[in-house]
């Protein structure tokens, strides 16, 4: 069992003051795989104080110094990628092949795109008779989720470091090991004491304390919309910046006349990859009336060809979902679709055939789903797709936008036509004949999917203040 009982505060691994032991359950075996200590308010206060003190000097470092630091972090990160992949696989169920090929490399990708953004960024501009300068915002609290754990951690830490901020990270208590390994990476790379601090904990404890802390200047949160609203409310009295990437309910608008055998596999794969545990998974497949039977057949074949298996075994199968609560939520959504009159095409409730333990979900497809059904409105976070029909382009766009979320949308079909329709989508990310974001392009949502942007120069900008200097000599 992996063991990380200490927090990383002010450049050292320290014992918790008043924390409680917490066991992480491997979702494939239902047995403990990691132990940590859930932090206390005292732990949180110590970490924020260390970050506040370190900000005095780190905020004054130059671009080249911070760029050299990112380069050292990237070099050490490369050596620890197998450890990160193994931790993610054990804690949240990503098959080790997927964790190695997709999950762990995302952290390195964010380090490299941030490094490029840092070197290209215009920290000072002349605007009329004034100078406009970009400066670090201060102490940043980071609260990250379990589904792409290292991706979301590095997407925040890298630009925050690049901008000259100091920080306190609270990762999900479901996936703490990769965060602890990342702290070891930063320590080995020579990040100055107090610049990066890690306090393990849960939302009601450490997360709430960070959100309300008067010495925290910004909260960057990725997670559910419900938790995001609570964080915003806690942060409001101190008027700190709140930067959020929240829930999603992406549509996959399949254009009339599209070659379904060509365009559906790469987009529907977003419902299956990572066992559907992606906030941009395009689970709502919208198909023209004339092609619904053919589209259903293509997706059904994909679902039934998807194997479910042990995440510790190499292969192209999918693993379990992260925990029992998530498994039960997905079971409830599947049952709700049946109860509300959707047609179950394949999959359904219960464990997959031949499986007697672990939080595995049967790859599931429904058709005849209407926009008012629960399964069409609530984020699933599992390998479950729905097919809804539309009769014309306007109706298809309307259904695609008919959700309180606006994180992402997918369009399948002719790229030129899709590019025009993309402007009508009320989402921060629109993908055409694919579902993955671009690590150099801005990532974030409209509506209840949050505010602010991450990745590349856009993420760097969001971790800085903007100052006007008027009257300085030319």
C-alpha cells in the first residue's frame, strides 16, 4: 500500500496537526491502496503562511529564472512518469496502458506549453502614454479533482509558477498519491521553500479553509458545479479571485449526411476513454432523423466491442469508475432512463458479465432519449451514451445548447460546415471530428461550467494581475 501520511509545507514533509487517517480504495479490488492524513485548519494555516512569506521573494524573480525552474521540473517529471501512471491506475482505475500513454504525459505537456508561453509572454506593454504590466497575483489555492488528477494539477501549478505566484494545493482525497509524487518532483527540481505547498484533505475541511482564507489571493478549482458555487460563496467575503472549471454535458452534434462510419468512432471514443470520466465526454449524441438507425448501429458496435478489465493489466480495455458512490450514481441514471421510456440498446444496470467485484460499468447505449430526461441533463461520468434525434440544423443546435453547462461540444461531419456551426455553440471548447482539447489553446467553460481559462498563454494570463503605470518617463 502506498503511504503518504505527511503534508509538504515550506519545503519539508511535516506531520499533520490534528488531521485524520484516510484510506483510498482501489476501485478494481475494493481494497485499500493508499493511506494519507486528511489535513486540518492548522495545517492549512501553516501552508498559507509559508506561501505568503515565500511570495515576497519569488514574485521578484525574473522570467529566465522561472523558465529554468520549469525546465528542471520537466526533466525530473520525465523520470517519475511510471510512478505517476501506477498511482493513477491504482487509485482511480485507469488501465495502466491508458495511464501511461495518456494520463501521466499530460503533466509534461502542460509544463512544456507553459514554458513556451512564459518565454513568449509580453509582461510589459506600452499603451499610449502608459505602461501596462502583468504581475503575479499572490498566494493561489488550488483544489483539483480525481478524474485526470495530474493533468489538472500541472495545468494550475505550471502557469502559477511561471507567473511568479506561490501556492497551496489540495488534491482530491480519491487520488492523493500522484500529487505527493509531484511534490517530490518539485522538491528535487529545487522549487524554493514555501513556493509550493501540499496539504492533503477533503473539501469540507481543507478545501473550505483555503477558499475562505484571508491570506489567499486566488482560488483555482476544478470539479463539480455544486462544489464550485460553495467555493465562490466562501471566497466572496475576501473578494479573492475565483477561477473555476466545472461540470459539463457535452453534445455530439452529428451533421446530416455525415459518413457515420468515419466520424462517429473518433468522437464516441470520448465516452469510452478513461471509462467516460472526462468532463468533456460528448455523451449526448444528436443525430438527424434520417440516420438514427445507422448511427445507433455504429455506436452499439463500439460499445459491445469495448472490453472491461483489470486496470493493472496492459491492454486497450476500460477499467472501473473511481468509487462506489460514483458507481451507484451511474446505476441510478441508467435506471432513470429506462423508467422514463428511453430504449436500452446495449449495456444496462449491474456489473459486466463475468465480473463479481470492483466498480465496473457495462458500456451502455440508449436511443429515443428526449432532452428533458435526467440522463440527458445530468453529467454521467461513465461509459454511457444517449442518442437523441433532430429534424433540422437549427433544432440540432438548440438541443445541443439546451443545458445549464457550456464546457465543450463536439460536431461530427463535414469540417467546413462544422466550423461555421461551431460559432453557434455556447461552449468554451468546440471539437470537430474529435473530442480532445489542444494544450496550447484556452480551456474553460460558459454558463455553469465555470469562468476563467487554463492552458498555454491563456492560463498564464489568468494567474496574473494587470497594472497600469501612468506618468512614468519614456
